[in-house]
C-alpha cells in the first residue's frame, strides 16, 4: 500500500457552497436571504427568546421568589462523619485532604448530627449549638476560625480619591 494512493470514500468530500458570488452560483441574487427584512441584513442576530413579535414566554410567565445575592454557601460536616475518621485534630485543610469536603465555599460549618464518643479538636468557621455542646461534652475543643472582614473600598471623588 502506498500513502499517495489513499483517497476518501466516494461522496465523502463535497465542494463548499460559495454564497454571495453572483447569479451563476445557484444561490442567486439575494444569496438565499430573501429580498427585505431584518434577516437579509448583515450583522443580524435574533434576540434570545424572540418569538416574532409575540410576547415571549419569559415575559408571559409570572415571576416569583427572591434571590439573595449575599447568600453564603458553607461546606457542611456532621459530627458522626468526624467520629469515623482517623486522627483527632480536624480543620478545613485536613478534611479537604481526606475527601470529606470537596469545595469549602464561604467556610466550614460543623453540625451536631450523629454521636461523638472520643476527644476531638475541631477547627471550623461555624459550629451549631448542638455540635459545640457534643464536642465539649466528649472533652474536645471546638475552635472557631475567624476570617478577617474584607477591606471596604472607598468610592467617589474628593479627598479619598488619591488614597
């Protein structure tokens, strides 16, 4: 077999249709776009959800609810899960390493689900009341991780502008 003899199967390759190249191309005077209207103009793009002037579906349906833009998403771990893990000191880095927490988000929160029978030191951003009580009852320590608040950005004009 010679590489110069290789050919694609019959019918696989097609000549590219050249649009807007005159009357002899088979695509005629207006290149298949029709004579007038928005779609015949270059640069036309239909708005998302456009239904030909009919009131679009997203405007016909009632709007309900509220989305809190300041919502915080915490990685949540129950005490029962910590009980099954090896070791007695747990912090967000250790739990991520063990695969208990995949994505920290805004921090780690420990909940009081399950039983705790051994002494643990747990470092987290938040603890539920029951989790804190169970950890201290077992003789362990619930250490709160305090993250510094983000610095406020001064906006506007005047004296603060150059600072």
